[in-house]
C-alpha cells in the first residue's frame, strides 16, 4: 500500500511556501506603489523644508572607491544658504588614493566657505583619515581605529599556477615598462624601483597633507607615518585629532564654529528619486529574501512521524 503521508507533507509545505512568496510579493508591490506615490506626488515633509539653520552631514562608509557621492553632497551644502556647517562622518578603512585626495581637497575648499568638522566612527584609517584631515576640526571616539598614514600596493603573481595549467602568455609592448606590474611574472629590479618611487611620492603627499592640516612638522608626521594605527585616544595625544567625542559632539562643535544660536536641524544630502527608490527596493527585497529563507528553514526543520 502506498504511503502518502510524506507526499502530503511535502505538498503542504510547497503550497505554504508558494502562498508566502505570493503574499510577500504582493506586499512588496503595494509598498513600492506607496513609496513611489509619496516621492512623486509629495506627502512627506523633508528636513530641507523646515526653516532655520541646519548642519549638513556627509557620510563616508566602507572602502573608498569613488568620491562622486561625497563631492555631490558637498556641492549641495555649499549652495544651500541654510546649511551653516558640515560634518563629515567617516567609518572607512581607506581605499583609493585619488578618491581620498579629492575628498580631502574638496573638504578644505568647502571649509573656506562654511566650517567642516570630521567625526570618526569605528574606523578612519589610511584614506579614511586622509579624507578627515581636510576638515577644520576632527572629533574621534576614544576607541576609533585611525592613522595608518601610509601607502600600499599588492601585486599577485600567478606565474606558477598558469604553468601548472599549461597556460603561457605572450606580451607585445611598445616600451620596456609598458607591462609594469604584470601578474604573470616577477618584477624586475628596475620595475620595483619605479613602483617604489611612485609609492614614496604618494606617501610624501599624504604626510604633507597631514602636517599642513594638523599644523605639525613634517618630521613629526613622518615619524608616525609608517603605516601604524592608533586608537582615538592615542591620536588625540599625538594631535592627529582635536577632541574625543561621538557624533553628537561633532555636531555641537560644528554649530559652535558656525556661530549658530538657538535650535538647528541635521540635514542629509538630497538623493535623486530614482536612487532613493532603488535603495528602498533593495532593502525591501533583502528583507523578503530573509523572510523566505526563515520559512524554508522552519518547514524543513519540522520532523514528521509516519503513521
């Protein structure tokens, strides 16, 4: 006699999962329609519409690969007469040199118009710290990992792996250094010297930026610029930051530097409608997926006792 208990259990689970997916999809669709309606038809009052003085907040989170969003935010706040000061909130281990330099330079430019205060979160190292020194004043948590004043380049070498796979590369070049830093062979002494000279020059630029912004001698910064990290408290003792405190302290300092009297509001950069909706949908989709996984795990963990 055929045992249908297992088949029935699996069918029930399948139906429940399908119904759940359909329900979540419908809720997601309705949520999307509602958000789109609010964005394009109005109905949500933004801080920007509230009169009075404001402090703009620009966030740098994660690895710095491009400065575009930060530069656009600086541009918005420069043009907004209600924004009296800007706080650059940093939680980054560093990233691309060029991008960090652009943020540093633009922060200094903006500071000539309105005060810029850097607020260091969990980490503000290497390019994260480079960006911070563009501010007039730096506030760090005591335990913030910061510093790492240095430059690094890592070059993989897959030559032996390619040899094992029987793969050989042929290079045709117009100059002897055109395939500099190739991953299919070791560096020549001449190539190593070229790369080291570039790294040394970028390192000197970093040191000079810190020395100039922090009003320290180049020799003193050079002694600290071997790539080591510091806690926020250590950085304060070395004058790499100005004050120990959290985000709220940085906001209050920005208001004071701007001469704001009375109440003020915090303003984040305005996002274009498409980008804002995309972020909302991504977050909504992630939550839906997690919910589905939870249901599947729960259903698969229910043990059945055959009759």
